[in-house]
């Protein structure tokens, strides 16, 4: 489970050098839309140089390549021999692209995608053809563009955005994909970023894309279950387990009220997350 996924530009070598100290669960090295066409080869080489060092870091590493038809296939070939968690493919429009990516990526790596197209938005539930396809990242700005909708809709209480977030989350959950919510671009507006994190956690998200360590710190704090939630879950699991051993699967807890199997399963989920 990834709580925070921080994007890095490999053209900025000083950022790569700081990866070992980051508190993000996942670092995504971005070879795609933040890199000008004439500098993509440089970005790929910097990434390879970084991965070749093979030093220990706390975060898992994902490499976001270009789309398969825009250089992504060659990037996969160049990266396959190095050790990292996953290849992330952008702008996916069909199940066939998922299948093709999985044939290109070595078996020891996961496949992640950026969900940025209306085709992916409507059809992702049919695309999990392999257990190595584990994660979808919501690219909400590109997705809005795919629907010919303006980015100005991206506001906390906009019903269209709430629908996009809800459908994305539930579709991913229904097929066992981890759903990572979108990257908030206004890096200096930490208060609104925090508001988005709180809203997304309330909706059911457990992972957030981040732009820099300040966002990582906020998201880690919000998406990590606090000690009160953990204590409640542990107590419910222990109470229900003891009661069920006596043949009672519906019992009244003195503090948390009626506890039955659905409440017990939810407590297990909290502990798992």
C-alpha cells in the first residue's frame, strides 16, 4: 500500500540525490510530460545512471515512461535490466496496450498506469489481465481534457470532480487495483492540498500523488491511520474473536456498541491498511 507517491524530474540531478532521505512511500521518476522532447534522451540516461548506483533507499521506485507509441517501448528495453518496482505507462486507451506493456516489462516488475483518457475511465474494469498490473494513478488534468472539460472544474466541491474521483476509486477497488489520487499542482497552496487530502481520505482513498516533500509530509499525516483508529480496530478484533469462539457472532461492546461480522471485517481492514 502506497500512502504517498512523489514525482521527480530526472533532469534535476540534485533531486535524485535526495531520494534516500525522502519520506514518500514511492518515488516516481518522470520521463514523460515534464520533459521537453529534445531532452528525453538526457532524462532517460540520468535515470539509468541513478538506478545503476544501486544504493539503499526507503522508498520504492517507479519510472513513468512515455506512451508506448511515443518512445515508451524503447525506454522499457533500456530500463528492464535495472532493479525498481514498476513501469508506469501514460495515456493508455485500450486493453491491448496493457497486454503489450506486460509482454515488454520483465516479470519482476509491476505495471502501473496513468488513467488520463476517457477510454481508460470507462473501461478500466476490463483491463486487469495480469496480477502484475497493480496500480492506477489518476491524471485528472489530462482526463478533463480528454472529455473537453476545463481544468477550472477542479474544485473541492464540484460534483463532476466528485463523480470522477468516486468512479475511479470504486472501479479500481472492484478489480484489485490500488487507486492513487491526482497530483495537486499548486505547490505553494498547502492548505488546499491538505483539504483535498482530507476529502479524499473521507471518500475512501488511501494513496495520494505528491509534488515535493512538503506535500508528502501532509499526506503522510492524513492518510496514515491515527493511534485511536488503530486501538479501536485492535480492540474490536480481539473482542469479536473471543466472542465468536464462544459461538456469539453478534455482541454488544461496552464502548463501541453492537459488533458483528461486518464490523469485525472492517476492523481487520483498518489494521491491514
